[in-house]
C-alpha cells in the first residue's frame, strides 16, 4: 500500500535510528540539511530552528546569493565544486538552474519513505526527476533522470547525486584492489579538494571502492560516526568526496559517461544509477543497514543457502564425464548441495584461447552432452550449476568469424585482447537475441538451477560498430536486461556474479543476482581480508567463500584445512578443491566442517555481523550475533606472528551486556590438535560469563599459531 501526504517545505524523515532533514522551500532543488543520527520527533517550529541554525553567513569574496548545496549541486546556485549535471546543447546550456515544479511523498508497504521532485530549467529545456528515499533500514538512496525537452541533441556528460556530510567527518576510508586481492582498505584525511574514485573498466572493477566513507577521527568498526556512499553500478562510475573552502563537504556518485556516450534527442531521458548512503555509529552499524536492506528484498535468495562445489580449481579445463562424476560423488559425500561445472564445456574450449561465444556443448569432450553429468549430480541429491561468460567472445570462435560486427570496438581497429578475448556488443539486437536464446535453451535442456556468470576482461575501446560510438553505458544496461529476461523465463534460477573473481560487486548487479564471487584467490589468509571488507556491503550469505586446495593455486601458500574451512565458514560456503585427491582423513574433516556449517548457517546468514577493533593487528575477530543477542558465533583468526605471546585477552562485541553466555569452542574449529599445555583452563568445559565481561574484560584464548582460527559458539543461558 502506498499513501500520499501533503508536503511541507521542511521535511523530516526518520527510520531505524537515522534522521534526514530536507529543506524543500522555495523553487530551488531540495537540499539535505541533516543526514545522520536520529534527532527525534520535532515540531515544525523546532524543525525550522534546525534549518535556521545551519544557514551559513556571508563571507568575503563569494557570490551575494547564499550557497545551496542541493542533491544535484549546481554552479548556478554558487556551488563551486563538482556540478551534479554536466552537459550541453551544441556548446550552450551548460549550467542548469532547475526550478522545482512539483513534489510528492509516499510511504511504501515496506516502510520506505519516498520523496519525488520534478524540476525544470526552461532555458536549457531540461526536465529533472529526482527520487529520494529513506528505507525502513535507515539507508538513504537517490536516483535522478533528466529529459531533453528542447530541439536538437543534448549531450550529457554526467549526472551525479550528492549527499552532504558534516565537518566532523575528517577521515576518509575507501577500498581498492586488483585481481586476486579485491577490496583493500585505504585511509586518509578528508582534506579540501576532490578525492574522486573513477572507474573506466566497463565493469564494476576489482579496484572499485565499493563504499566511500567519511567519518569522525579514528572511527572504527564499533565506534565513531561514519557516513558512506555506494554507487550502485556495474559499468563505468565515479564516486567522490569533496570539501570546499566554504566548509561544505559531500559524498557523491554517478555513472562515468564517456565522450558522446549519452546524446539525448528531443524527448529522450537518461536515468542515473542509485546512489546509496548509510550512516552509522561505527562501520558495523553502517554495514548492518546494507545487510538488513538486502535481506528485506523479496528476491533475497532462498534459505538455507546450498553448499557449493565448483570444479574450477579442481579440474580447470580438463573435462571428462568419469572424472567429473567422481568429483561430484566426493563432493556429495562431503555434504555439497550444489555442483557447478565451470569453464571448459563448450565448443572448442580446451583452454582459454578459444570458444567463448560458441555456447554449444562440445561433443569432443561431452559426446552425450551434459545430461549424464547433470543427472548424476541430481542423483547425488545436488543441484546442477553451469558456468557462462555471456558478454565475451574469442576471436577464435565460430561466432566471431560469423559476426565480427558484434564485437565492441572503435570502428577502425579492434581493442587489445585480454585473456585472448573481446567483448560482445549486447546493445546489438542480433547479439543480444543470440545469447539470450543460447543461455535459455541450455538452462532448460539441462535443468540448470544456478548460473555462474563470469566476465573476464575490462571494456577497452568499447564502441558500437560500425561508427564506434562509446558503448559502455548501453552495454551495462543491456546486460541488466539480459539477466532480467533470463530470470523471468526461468523461475527459481540463481545467478552468481563473477568477474575475474570479485570484479562485479555492486548493489545493481546484486538486485538481479544471488551471490557474488568475492575473489579468484581462495587462499584463506587473503580471504580473511577480502571477505572482511566485501562484507561491509554484502551480507555473508551472498559472498561466495570456498575451501581451496592445501597449497593455494594463486599464492602457493600452504594452509591447514581447519584454517581454510574456518574462513569459508563465514561466507556462502563451498569447495573448490579436487576432493578425489584428498586423503580419507581430509575428506572426513571437510565433511565435519560442512556439517558444522549447516548446523550454524541459520544464524550465520541472518544475524548481525560484528568485527572487533583489536589492539593486536595480527588478531582478527569477527562474528555473527543473533538479532536478539541470544546466540553468536565468533571467529578469532591469527593472521601472523606477533611480538606478544600469548596473544592478549580477546574482547567480544555486539552481545547483550546483561545476558550471561556459555562460551565454547565449536568443533571442528576447536583446535583439537593443539598440545594440552598450550590450552587455557576453560577450554574443555567452556565458560559461563556475562556479555559485559566478554566486552570489557575479554577472554584469554590458547596460544594460537599463525594462520589458524578458532570458532567460538555463544549461547545465552539463564542467569544463576
Ligand atoms: C574467472 C573466475 O573468477 C574463475 O572462478 C573461473 O570461473 C574462471 N574465470 C574460468 O575461466
């Protein structure tokens, strides 16, 4: 049910501990006066005072008009930072001055509160629609679209949305990374000027920031006010933090448009990505809003999440029915519930030089098609999943030979190859129809329940044939359409978003997919970092986390099965190791881990994620606490050696200080191989201890070796 209500000039939205005060007075675009902690139920007069209290005085050498930092910042309103809308009509109409002509308000059945504004610039002949929503979970999100109402083409160079942040936000945190090392944090002061994270890879990018966060000095996971934005887009995009000398600061984001990419004919509209904003007291609270929001979506994937067995690092391109059936059998014995056949099954695909685009089962390796394997997998009680890379084509393929014009290119030359492949122009109707038909037929023919959707190269020189107009924007939208159409045709189909590992992790792709592959690196040491920071946006049940081989294929590091499994335990767990080569002991231990995970996943996939700020940088503590704090599971991972031995007491956060908890190591994460002398007195029988003590005093753990982790299970007990 949606209700409309009349609007006042000053609007106060409140939800889940967050307030947003919007000044929509006058005809200029609305501006956010306060976004942050809930300031309570205010009378109209008090709200007026809140707004009055924030108006800046005039200072020397500025315009006589007061600066207005609106949601779409305008140079015409004295904003000298980055403008929200940039573009021109044959060189003119470059500086819009929008006047709001209508607005309305609705409350959704899910509790979201939505404001919609329409604004015009009659001189520039542009109409703007702006949506601003406070979700039930306290996330702020906004989207805009602009229509060209004038004669001739309006070339749009960018449409950014901005959320202001207060001057107490003095530090910035953003993420970067690369293939095999996605989402590494970096921190710096929020100085005057523009700090812009731009992505021109044509996919979200392993180095994309995921979130750009401004916060009070020394903010951490559990303390310090923080404001973060996420640009929900899987193509080129821009997210920036900007502070100007008048004291105003903002976080902004939007699609990064290539030259000439969006040329609006009269009557045409461009729609921006959603910009999401989250506020929190500490990063965990900011992060929890994203998790709650994702979990509240009607399309959130079904529970319980199935344990995945993926063939990639087990067999690579070495496909053969007998070998893969044996692998499926070992996987099922280990407790795997979904078996995914990765790259290598289609025409000509014996390695990564050829075949992409030829989406027909290769009879040379699969003489009877994939049916026998798919049937065997189902016979073992598992789902059958299949790998595709729908947006790609190898020049050495029948498809490229037949349709070179379907390859994204500048028109005069081909882009450089990357992994021997090019990108298929899905904005080309012929290419789109072909890919849709191939995927849809194969999904139906083999009863595919799960698609691993890969994307293994950046979009370079990506233009539409034959003229070579920049094509990333249309390609990104075509991919969204394709996924939507496939899902519409195949009810219940789940899709994993993969792009050379974790290169496509964003809320727009997640609105139509069911899991992200966090990284091609399944080395548990690296994964501790990758999963911790990916988890800032994405809840554990959507983050693919696999147990790899004893010697990792990307780093060469040897890690114990316990450390590998304890790390995968905190994501959407799976395995990517040739279990047929594992010893009986390893197979049994793996099965034990999967079984422990299955018994815990109701909590792991629904509770609040907690990361503890540890004084010892080698001790990483993270956990999941039930919303009523009655249960929790924590992992304490030792990431390296330390000057201190044993490691000091470990504090556990996010619990109810007034409840007493029984604390026990959870087998097989109980380090049953540690020598008795290194254990602590409570190890075998557990502890009963108040939440306040766990938080303020902490508990001493055994002296753990580097690259090991203990799993602790906490259950609230009646106080004695
Ligand atoms: C990159 C992915 O991230 C891997 O997991 C695997 O699917 C390969 N591509 C297959 O080519």
